[in-house]
C-alpha cells in the first residue's frame, strides 16, 4: 500500500509539473520577473536624469537645446522598452535557429563600419549613419556573439571538448579583430569577458580555462610591448597604474574624475549643483564618465545606492541562469550577466582609478542609443528565459 501511495504521489507531481510547463508556454506572462523590469526601468530613468544634469548647464553645442540629450535618450529608452517587450513575447528557444544569421549580420555591420559607410568621431570609426541616427554595430555584435556561443556550446550539454573551446575562441576572434580595427578596446575586452563567463558555465575543464587565461595574459603583455597598439591606447590601459605617465590625457581624465567623485563626499553637492559637472572639467561626462556625475551630485550614499540597484539587477540575471531548465537558456543568461557585470565594474572602476580607462559605457545610464537599446534587448532575453523556465 505504501509503495502504491508513493507511485501515486510521483505520478501526481509529474502531472502537476507537466501542467505548469504547458501553462508556462501558453501564458508566460504568469512568470514575468517584475523585479528585473522595475530595476531596468529605474536605471534607465536615473540615467536620463544624470545625462540631463551633465549636459543642460553648458551644452557642448550652444545652438542645441539644453534638453537635447535628454530628449534623445528618452526616445532611445522608449524604443528599447518596445523591443524588450517584443522579444519577451516569443520563446527564446526559437533564437537558437537564428543564431548564425544574427552572427553573420553582426559581422557584415562591423565590416560596414570600416567601409565608407562608417562615420568617425573622437578619432574612432565605430558607427554607421542611418539618417539622423547612428548605430554602433559593436553593441549588436556583443549580443550576436552571446547567441552564437550559446547555440554552439548547448550542443555539447555541459561537456565541451578542447576543439569546441577552440571553435568558441575563433568565433569571438573574428568580430574582435574588426572591433580592434575601429579601434574599440573596451568592447574587445567585453567580448573576452563574455567568452570567459560562458566557457566557465558551459562545463569546460578548469585546467583548460587556466591555460587559456595564461595565454591571454601573455598575448596582452605582447600587445603592450610589441607596438601593435598605439601609444595612447597603451596609456589608457596602463594609466590607472601610473596617472603621471600621461598627465595631459589619461592622467588628466582620471584626476578630474577622482576630484568630481571625491567632492561629493557623503551626501553630494545636490542634483544639478555639481561644480565639476557644470564647468565640464571631466571629459565625456554624459557618456563614459557618467558615474562621476552620480558621485559628485549624490555623494557616497547616492552612488552606493545605484551600485546596489545595479548589483541586484545582475543577481536577478544570475538567478535566471540558475533557474533555466535547458542548457541553451542557462548559457544565454550567463553571457548576458557576464556582459553587464563586466561593463558595470569597469565603467565604475575607471572613474575611481581601479580599472583601465577603456571607453566602456555604463549600462542603462550612459548616453547612447545603441548601448541603451542593446541593454533592453538583453533584458528582454532574460525575461524570456525566466517566463519559460519550466
């Protein structure tokens, strides 16, 4: 009788799980992660406010409205929320069939950047003009690489061979070579972080990962000492170790960033009252150095609260990766989490002198349509995985 009772309970649990899985596919909205959506919207709105604070007092172009950057960022945010919603409507498992097409399109866009279609700003050729807007294909490439790596590694079901790992390296190396040519060392480092995070989650042998890490360190040392990088690129990568080495460029940027954050002290100078911000001492303060605005105007408490919110967002992504019931979903979420975590750490760190100045935007906060829309796209994938986790 006891044996029959056990079988009955197992059968009942099996039926309940099957029903839950069917409901997950038919009504995925039942399993929406409202916390993740809320955090993404809060960071996006906060970023728009910081951008307005950084650009309204002294616009870089006196002919434009003080609300120019704010209005554009709000438009980008609206587009990002729309694409996030659309992406969450259909099963992420269908993305697996589109992985290689997305990867091919990303490569073609990167090639277009290096062609006459590409546009140059601040000495870098990273954009393709589409009317009055510009698209940065490297942002698309990050998501395409995550999708392609997930599709490749998911076939091995947790046991990638040495040859599989080699194929993953080649898959990342191709877009990385085009991105290096722009040049865009920041995105290049993000791709490496994505590769490392996804290989770790895929089940690759630890000794193989250690060998890859050592070879990467040797390659990085070679880049710094063989002349393959220009002097200003080397200075940006090593300047945080010795700011006095390049006092007119990297050292100046870092020094001004530290002054801005330090002047905020505990509670900050107050919103729109930052002297370093209003007098534009910190370069690119609405893009790469947006965190200096947070530190100066909101102080340690405001900056700490933002870091807490961002950390909670990353943790929700880790949780989604752990809850996914298929290897493809786990790898997708792991790649996205690796991307967000690395970008957030390096961007915040470079304003305080604990990481290289690489030009990596702060997700959801830095000004830029391609970056913001890509962040919402990645969030849409995380939501999709969570809603169909059964």
